[in-house]
């Protein structure tokens, strides 16, 4: 009759078996997390997909942290057992497995975020270029109007040009902000210094609350708006604005 090994007999369970039994709950959660990570789509199609990946990554990191704490507690035993303990928890065990999965997920998520940021940068750059072109056109129209002797129309076009140049500068600033990202491809890791954020791309002038936005509007943008208003309506004052007479000499052709 063959006897089976059991606790208390001459063939006690190994240290590794004891560790696995003692940390059975942690190992079960690790298995669940590994299965979920293995099924994750590492080709995200949208920012929402990246958020799903980031959530999985955060769960893996938290579990790795728990495993590290458990390992540190276990190695308080005599040194001869440390190697066996480390084999379960460290690079070849729980932490190594979780870290590898987390790196793959982080890489997929960061790569998609970079793609989204780059697309947004190109959009803002194109917007800035278009506004700059329109500003040049308005300045050309202003020059033509001045040559015709239509000073009022010349001022209107100049004010519009200033406004478009301010908008172009704002778009360029947004483009520069969206490309503060560093990528390391050769090591298989992607590091990002940019947090994803919501970006306004258009407004409804009939609904937007200008009063709420006033603290965030640059003074030069307000000055350009006031000048455009006065030129368009042919008025020489505006409540809350300091208005000075411009003595720029313009000579109209006869």
C-alpha cells in the first residue's frame, strides 16, 4: 500500500508548496488579472480603449505591489529559504509576470495616445497656418482700401488681421503643448510626459458664456476684439477699454 505525503509525516510539503498555500488568495487574484491582461486588445482604436488598458495596467501594478510586500515579509525567515521565496515572488515569479504584462499594456496605450496627440497637433498647425494666411489676406485688403482712400475699411481689415493673428498664435501654442511627449521604441517601452485632456475645437457664439471665460482670455485678445468692434461699428470708445488716438499717417490717393 502506497502512502501519500502529508503534513506531519516524513515527507512534508516543500517550502514552495507552503508558500503557494499561504498565499493562495493572492495567487488566485494574480491568475485572474493575468487572464484579463492576456485578453486585452493591444491595438487600441480610441482614447476610451486606452483608458481600459490603463485600468488593467493599474490593477497589475497594485497586485505587484501586494506581492512585493508579501515577499518582503516572507524573507524575514532564515537565509536558506530566501531563494525559494524569491522564485515565487520576484523576477521569475509573480512580480516578473505582472510587470511584463503591464509593460506591454502601457506600450500599447501610450502609442495610441501619441497618435492621438500627433493628429491633434497637425490639426492645430493647419488651423494656425490657415488663420495666418487669412490675416495676410486682410492686410492686403487693408492696403488696397488705404490706397483707395477708404480709411475706415482699411482699419476694419487691419483689426481683422490682428484678431486672426492672435487666434493663430493660440493655435500654435496648443500645438506645442500637445507634442511634449518622449518615446523609446528600441527598448520596447514608451514614456509619455503628456496627460490626455479634452480640447475645445469650436464654439457657438450664441450660447457660450463669455463672462465665465473672461479670466482666461489674454489681454491682447480682448484688445484685438475691442479694436475690431470699434472699426466695424465706426465708434471711438468702448466701456472698460482705454482708447487712444492712433496718429498713423495715411495718405489717400486722389
